[in-house]
């Protein structure tokens, strides 16, 4: 199957103008065609097939490479013009599409005269991004001494050296909540950190410092999510390396930056827990088998999983049913760092009233084998739920009955044990929690 110029324009326009489930401004395609812009794109392009790769317990992201997307330089130039036109059209409408930011995978990079070796020397050399400080444009397969610099996807990524930063301006809806998803890897032996922030921001401390010390997967990089509330209609999303190391080039490598609107869930008469099935959360790349790490609450004032906070020292993993076994629906959380990996929520309760908390515990079909145990807490009450995992998916139901002692009851889940995948790669894993429900019940008469 092939996509002609009109189909390509429609695809691009959907990529840039899709606001939730509504396609806007599709009437502009005939205008682009009759204006002559579409005719410059040349013959139809082959369809880019996006496919998730199954590598057992390891995870991967596969996207069409730039060589597959570019059939001729003239077409590429005209394609950029069309994309910029569409971007301008879209930004006057709704907020950015849920998905990859423009050039969020850094496949379009600087010209040869805008670099010195790998160092980018022009602050606007990387399309759609503004850079400052010691920023390197890294090609897949590039080495630093004997160390391979891992590019998560495609051919290129950026590395932030000492005090280096990159940012992109996006049009959002003021007051709405958003989650940024991005891939990050460590490139040196020393401790590395990444500061994620937005501006304008009414809260001076509303930013996240993410340590790049613990690598949760075995392939050298992890996907993270960080969330924020938009204080303006136009916002700068920034990534900054605050470190000052002996080697000015040392710093985190960034790739695959995406954005998603977060809808704040509400309690219902059938469930006092908000977002109990974890369906609302950050963007997960449809071709990624890695899941997305949610940082601890101390590193993120707004949770990328609305209603829940990560009340622990380490992250939890947000997983989808396309690549993991999920007990219910399409999303769940995996507690990947033992007792250092916990999720919690404060729920409105009536003191003296009886409640029942029900939930599912299982494994994500990610080669996490052996004995598991989830500890569930509701105020002062708790229950331990053992689960013997074969690493092939499955789940059990559990419940915790309690009497509320206060107007707010904290519900929390953590993993009793630390676990790694059975392939001996060292990838952290753990039990999956899903389908959390809390209901008021009548107290039994004694």
C-alpha cells in the first residue's frame, strides 16, 4: 500500500492537529493541493510500517528511519514547508496532538557548518529546538572511547553536557494538565541528572530533577514521564543538565520526546478511587515494548498518572496491554523496585464506616518469574497478596476490608520483594497492580 501526496498531507495533519478524538482543519488539504505545495512532493511514498519488536524480556522501540522517510532532497524540502504550514494551522486551533513533538526524535539535525565534530555550535541548528551550552548531536553506533553511546530509536539523539539545555515552544490550553514522555540514557560512569521544567510557571519549584543512576532496563536506556499544569497558552518545555563534571561532554542522552493531555478523573458512586484502572496516564509509544517509568512524587509535583502518586524512592513502570499482560483494560502499573516502588492515593472516607478495597495482582508477561508479593494498605489496615509468577501473564483478585478512622484514608500498594527478569540481564521487574476499587459496605453485626 502506498500513500500519495494527499494521503501524506492527511497523515501529517492528523499527526499535528488531532485533539483527543477530533480531527480539525482537514478542509485545508485541498487548499494545500491547489496551491501547488503538494505537487512538489513528488511520487507517492511507501507506507511506513511501525512494528513493536519482541525480544523476550528486553524492550525496544522501532520507528521509520530518516532514510526510509526521505525519497529525494527536493521532496524533503517541500515536506518541511507543508509540515510548517500545518503546524501553524494547528496551533491556531487546539493544543498539540498527543504524540511525538515536532522533530521529537531529533532525526532532523544541524547542517555540517553548524557543528564542530559532534558539538552543535548554532542555537537553532536542530529544527524545532532551541539549544544552549554543550550539546552534542549523536549518531547511532557512535562510541566514546570503548563505550557505545546508545541511541534509543532511529539514527540520532542529543547529549546534554555540562549546563547544557534544549527546549521547544508548544501551544497548549492554559490550565490543562500534560505529561511529557521521553527516552533517556546515561553516557558516563559518573552520576548524571536531568532537570525537566516548563515556563512560564507560577510555582518556582515546579520542576523535576531525575537521577540517571539506576537503569531499570538492560538495553542502556529508559522511558520516563513528567507532568505539569500549563500556566500559559504558549509554553517552553525544557531539558537541562545541571551537572558540572570533569568531562564537559558527560551528561544524559535524550530522544523521543512526546506530549499527552491528561484528563483528571473523578470519583464515581461505583468506585471511590480515582483512576483505579490506571487508564489515564502518559503517552506510551505504540511501537514500544518498554513501558514508561513514573518518577517518585518528590521529583514530580503533578503525577503523570492522575489520582495516584509514586510514594517511594524509586520509580514505578506504566505498562500497556499491547506489550504486557494487563489484568483489566489497557493500562496498569508494575512495581519494579521492591519496597522502594509504591503507589498511593488519599481517598475520601467517613470515619466509622466500613469499606472493601479490591484489586488485581499479576505479572506483566515480561519474564519476571518467581515468588511475588504485593502489600496493600488502607489506613492502619493491610493485607499481603502472594503471587507465584511464571513470567507468562496471569493475575489473582484480592480484597482488604477495613473501617475508616479518618475523613481521608491513604490507599497504598508496594512490592515486598526485589526482582529481575529471568534472562539474567539485570532488568528490574515486579508484580503488576490493576483494577483498584473501593466501595462502602455495611458493617457486619457481631
